[in-house]
C-alpha cells in the first residue's frame, strides 16, 4: 500500500508541474461532446505523464483515464485518473482545477490522491489510514442540519442533462443554507473532506469521484448513490451524493 501511495503522489506532482507550467498561456480548446465538455493539450500531456509513471510501476494493473478510456487486463486493481478536472476553470485563469488519481481494489475505493494545482495543496487517503492534506489529518464538518449546510453541486455535459441538474438544484435550494456551483467536482470533494463544505451531489463519471470518495470516507464522511446504496464503480455514469455523513439522509430526502 505504501508503494501505491508514493507512486500516486509522484504522478500527481509531475502532472501538476506540467499543468502549472502552462498556466496563464493560451491553450487551444477542443469540444468533445458539446461546448460544455472540453479538452486541451494540457489535459493530454498531464494524462500521458500519469500513465507513464503508473504503467512503469504497475504494468499488471488496469487503468481507466478520462481521455484514454479503460485498459482492462484482468487485475484486481484499477487506477482511475482525471488528469485535469476543471479544464474550463484552467483556461479561464480561475483556480480550483485539480489532478486526481484513485485506485480501486476489486472495484471498491482503496486509495486516492488529489492535487489542487494552483495552490500546491495535496490531499490523500488510503483504506484504514485516515485522510490528510499536506501531511495534516483532516476531518469532515460537524454540521448536522441541512438548513445550516453549505452544499456544492456540478453540471453535466449536455444541455438536456443540465436541465435535470437545474431541477435538482431547485430541490436542494429549498433545504440548504447555501448551494453553490462553479468549482470542479474534484475540488468540491476535497473541500468536503477538509470540512469547508458539508455536501456535494453530481451525476458524474468514475474519474470525477474515485479519488475523492476514499478521501471523504477516511475523513469521516459518506458517499452513496442517490438511493443511498453503495456506488457501483464499474458503471459509466454515477449519480452520487457525498456528505459529512451527518446530513446525508437529509440530502437524499430533499432530492426525492
């Protein structure tokens, strides 16, 4: 496990250095499936470096990455990679873009590392070992009432999906203290793990959540499907709720 963590940290650090070197420069933006889902050369360069490091250390492991997809060779371990979460923020010169590397063991979150690139903050966790930010132990918030909670959400990549997201936001707005969107999914999960917010909901891809899920759990929080059950990380799309645990059922109830 220690070797897994060190390799993940190295990959996140080197990818972050690549992204940081391109910060403030005009990067060509390409639409993938819509104008809401974009990719730049920085995404690809970051992913290439991460894949290079992980494959050199663990050639027998599966890898699922945002741009390259799934390489399944039958291992019990699957690395799940988001080389640049918040590409739109990065290209706009806004902070909170991140690199995230998660490791699943038998399709369950086992280890996660997140880098908030612009501020050089690094979060990590592994099963049974607690959650950390820059070496200091972190915990979720102690807010136990949804009406006093700050909750974040995110938007999907087509207009039809975003209409669904807006309908969900309307449900939450009736119950929470504050509902915000505008930062990336990975960044939101890091904020949740360190207690700055108390909840987050998103219909997402596995790489959006895999690293953050184990960090939140090890920080004392909870991650489930919208129906309250354990997520199936083999699915292409996940409808997830993350929280400090204390308001989890309240969020699920509000979203009914």
